[in-house]
């Protein structure tokens, strides 16, 4: 059925925005999705593949304009973020078919990681309204980071991630354990500047990393605020102490500083790479981050907490 063709009453149609680099057999994936749609009385879906120059936001926004009832983000956290940007504020819910290495939004919200179960949730679940963030004008729904984490992500190749999974990030992180921290200034909600040395500044809409590591203990995806942590370490000994504190969930004055905010400006004394939801955005000395409360409607299991 063409996008502009009238649909019979009660008909439901979804758009599937898929990152083809995240699946070895896209044709098989398409058959699985189509079968699930048919089983749950949905029409033939729109199938939209991402490209390097258009990672999903444009496809999702066009699908909304075409009148779909649901957009499915089929890929990693970068694809999820791009699709969230495309549907934000539209009232069209976003479903997640997690195919990435991290899948951090799905993990934080308890969404299924298995494809078949994720399809059932997307097609039969309920809607939950989530906050989003904007960093230098770009939307994110999981985390943004400046410094160490962006270096780690930027040097992890796609083949390495497919072969090693999350361990690929560990290997690249080892190259930067001796990097010198930068001087940063953080201004939250117009308050007094907080001046620190930082190996990384990580901002989260959610708090959990892979492996059950809770980096931002107060972060909730629907509380109207974002949380940030400044991490400071240098050399193997410094990073080992910091990692132990994070794993044991203990405060570490001088190594971890938390800030909760609605608007945050970060200035660094020298250019640093920065990332949004696993996608490296380039280098900058300034990040301006704002909260966008309730910006995204997400499809979750009927029993998910609200």
C-alpha cells in the first residue's frame, strides 16, 4: 500500500528504520518483521534503511508525515537516537528492536533484547513518555559524553565490535589511561561555575552502563532533569581506584562529582571529542545541554513500571 493511499478503518501500519550494518542478513530480518506484523494484525510495514549521511532521523520524520502509527528503530543506540529525534513531539510512539553492541536504552528500561520478544513489545505494548536531552542542538535519549568515553567509542571499529562485543571498547580504552585530564567549568541552571579537572564528563538520561554498572545513581528517564558526572583519573592506578569506586557504588571525592540540572554548559580548556548515544560527533571545547521533558513516546511492555 503506498504511503498516501487511504487505509481501511482499524488498519495499523508501522515504519521500520533499520541500520543494515547491524545485521548480517537483512532479508531474513525483513521476513521476521513482516511475519510478526501479520501475526499481530498490522499492515505491511514501510521498510526504510539508514545511510551514513542520514542515520534515521529523516526516515522517521518522513514516516510520521506519511501517517504511520508506530516507528521501529532497528539497530544500535545511534539508530534509536536518530529515530527518537525524528518522532519527538509527534505523538507517534517509538519501538526498539535492539541490534547494537550496547543497547543501553533498552537495558535501562528493561526492554527485551531478543528480537522476537522486542517485536511483541513494540506491536502490543503500552506507551511511556520519556525525557530527551539536547547537546549543542542534537537530540539524545541515553547519554552524552565529553573526553575519555568519546575517545573510546571513536576508536572502536564496527568489525571489532561485531567480533568482541563490549570488550572492543575496553581494548580501545586502554590506549587512553595515561591521557592528561582537562580543566573544565560547569554551569548548571545559571548557578556558580564548578571548576574541575576532568578525564570525562558524562551526561545521562538513564544511569546504568553495561554489566550492571550504575554510573549515575539518581538518573531517571522521566523526571524532567538530566544528570552529569565528572570523572577524574590519570594512569593505571587512578583508573583502577575510580573503577573500584564505581563498581562498589561508593563516593570518591576528587574523582567523581555529580550534578543534576535542566540546563548545563560545559567549557573545556582544550578541544575534546564528544559523543551522543555512542556516536562520536567531532571535537569541541563547549557543550550546551538542555533537558526536553516528556519529548519521546516509547513503546514498552504492558507490565513496565511507570
